[in-house]
């Protein structure tokens, strides 16, 4: 869903992306396409959320490397720092302070009920930490510090965004209307299943197709994809509607995916052929982005320069909002805000 902005005042958009290293096609179809589309006609703010990464990663070098790789990938895909503000979360410490202030109106039961926390508590109870529990509060602060109206997210984040709206209502009810209740902007793509054919495509699961991987690696990732498990023999007719490879052809072979599907359905083509074609189409689709990434890599320091400039551009907005929050809550003015 793309919302038509008010022409007299562009609506503000915010979204954050986890620094998980090389972007994969699940990132792109689930969120990044919306990021790029909303650079025009909106006041777009996009963020590498490295604070959030600390819920599961404690290797400082890896945090930095992954943040750089994700930023590099987004810029190569077409995120334009002249049309959108792009920055690193930890370069604006107001996010963390606002999260603490918002937490004073958040019952523990609210954050305990989020699907991601419940799943982690069920499957990896030893890995739960306070940062994971309060993750949704920091997400809310990320949005509220800039009074963003729209948040492009994957559908798996719907519960977190609804919690953000609850937190905004609770704070506004106690201290007076200040924050905007954000609305989600969902991608029109369904949940992108990984190469295992079962789980959502995710770095943590290890089932990704990485946009900027070496060609041989990308092809290997595609060729490893699980297809229709009921198609045992090459001559067996396939079921493209349940085949993960065929589903991805919808996005990367839009002009002839119906022919691809028909080939599978009639057993005119085999799964190996369909995978090879998909790898070709993915490489062709991202050819310009892959070249832009190589050009950016040849300019050491450019990514850092863009992220720092984005953070500086947001300083007045973040400090002014934090000043209002301090005032409403009876606190002294934060550093950088005149008394």
C-alpha cells in the first residue's frame, strides 16, 4: 500500500533496518522496495538500527561490519541521500533516551506478549535479555522522535507497530497530545520463504539469497532451494502455486512467469531448469545495483560520510522533540536544548 501524501506538506516516513550484513531478496521484496518508492513525495527517514542489533550480537567488529554492509547495500539499491535522510541509530542517542522515558508508561505485560519475544522465550530462553524485552519500546522511540506518520514494514512487524500505537496513546493520555500514532505501510509481496522452503528468509536461519553475493555463491543459493516436494521424477507434473522457486519468478520474471509456471505444471521443464532461469533473472534484475555497489566500495569513507550527514541533519528535530518530552514529564532540559 502506497498512500498519497498531502501535496502541501509531505508526510514523514520512518523505517529502520537491522544491520544483518548483505541484504537478501527477502529484505528487498518485504521492505526495501517500499523504501525506494517512498523517497518521492514523502519526507523519508531511514535508519540502520544498530542499537537493536545488540539484542543478539555482542561482537563489536561484527556490528560495525554488518551495519556498513547493509548501508552499502541500501545505497547501491537506490536509496538516495539527496531524497531521503539515511543515518545510523547510534549516532542519534536521543532514541535511547526517549525509549527509557516512554518505558515509564509501558506495562511489562505489553512487551511480554509480542510474538517475537514469546517465540524467543519458547525456543531460546537462555538467550533472552532485557534489550530484547524492551525492543518494541525502542522501536516506538525510533518512530516518535521524528513524529513519523508512516512506517514501511514487513507484515511480520504488524504486532510491534500496533504496540507502538498503544504506547503512543498511553503517553499522550498521561502527558498530553504530542506523538503521532504511526500507520503501517505494508509491501504488496507475501512473506518471502527462504531456500529451505519452510521458514521466512532470514540471516539467522541461513536460508537467504544474498543480492550482492558473488555470482557463483548466489547461483548456489538459488540451486539449493527446496521445490515442490511431491514432484519426485522429472516427468511428474509440478504445482507452481506451492513451489517457492515459481513464486519468486512472479517478482523476477514478471513478463513470462505464467509460461514458467505452465512449464512446471506440464513437466515441460524441470526444477533444475527453473532454478537456473531464476538465478539468471535475479542477477539481471540487480545488475545495476551490483555495479553501483562496486563503485561505492571504490570510495572508502563515502558510506560513513552519508550516515554521519544524515544524523546531523536530524539533530534539530530530535533535540527539539526530546526537549518537549522533558518539559511535559517535569524534567530539566536535555543537553543542547535552551532553557
